[in-house]
């Protein structure tokens, strides 16, 4: 049985120490990706409250948003609904020197859309059949595709939902769709199993991470990403700051004295 957040959770200090090390490595990875003009897609999927948002933040908070781009698409417009299903995702694929992190991806069709009835059974079947073929084209085209499923237990998901209900700064995370999906646990379990059975391929495998302890999950996800890309540290000359020129020196503090400053309440 997987651990919960109340059972042997990782301490904050230990977590932050390990996270710092991994985030430093992500910066080295970033430099290598830019140097080698690599293209990477990271797909993060999981049930509601599985910890996708916090994991994405841990991955991206110390790297450049110009290199690590997060894509979290809203519900499709009427125009997008008339397009080929994956069309709106493909336009966000990385160019050279970029990593695109999908916070929910084309796999929405295998989960929320299927369970909640937003696609037909035939559309769902075709998605499961064609996605491995499409992903073969992606990988053969030179893009590194990493697919990660965050697996949270039933009791832990419920605990996190209650925490959102009680916390004003997290209530926005609990949408009507989340509430509706909560009671359909086993429908989502069957959808997950079908998705993994059909789309876990040699060229684009799924990797599952236990996310009942959010801290450990974030560290394990970053460690896995680093292990899947054969990057090397890029050596750079150490930056040396030049001396400031005083050629056009003037009292630039006096010019700011009469400006409107925000009150220092803290």
C-alpha cells in the first residue's frame, strides 16, 4: 500500500536540500539543451490533486521560462473542436533549445474527456489506437518525449480535496469538474488502465511515480527526468563584472526622492 502524506513524509529541510541539488542539475541540463539545440517534451498526467502543479513548479522555478515552457491549455474553442484533435497541442511543441512541459496534454482524451463524456467512445478508441503511432513520429523526428503518471491514493486525494475546501488560497484549485470527478474514482481508474495498456510503448514509455508524499514525488520526478537525458555539464568562463563608468555621474538618488513610493507596511 502506498504511503500517505501523514505517514513517514519527508521533512522540509531534507526536501529543500535535495531539491536544491536537483535544481542545480536542471540548470546544467538547460545549458546543454541550449548548446545542443535539443527538443524535449515532458508530459505530466495524473488524477486531480495528484500533485502536478507543485511538481511542475519544482521543475521550472530555477530555470529560464524561455527554455522551459509550461503549456496548460484551456478548454478547446469551437474552432479548435473542429480541428484534428492533436492539432492544438502540436503548435506548442518545442523548437531547438526548448523544453515544453505539458500540464495535462493530449492525454486529456484518455482521461477527463472519456470519463466525463466530452468525447465519443469511437473518438476514445481511435485516440488509444493512433497515439502510439503519432508518438513514434514525434520521437523519430528527434524530440525527446518523457511521459510521467503521478499516482495518488484514494484516501490521500480526499485529504487534499478537504484541505483545498478549508484553505482560501487553494479553493480556486477545486473546480466543479474536480468535485464531479471525485465520485468517479473507479471510472478514472479504468480509464487510466486502458490508457497505460494502449500507449505504454517502447519508443514512448510511461513511468509511474508514487505521489502520496508530494515532496518525494517531486524529487523522484526531477531525478527521473535528469536520468533520461544524456546531458553533460557545459563549461563557461566565469563572469567578471566590469567597473562602473563615472563619466556621466550625477545624483540619481535625488531625482527619485519626490516620486510616489508604495507604503512600506512590512
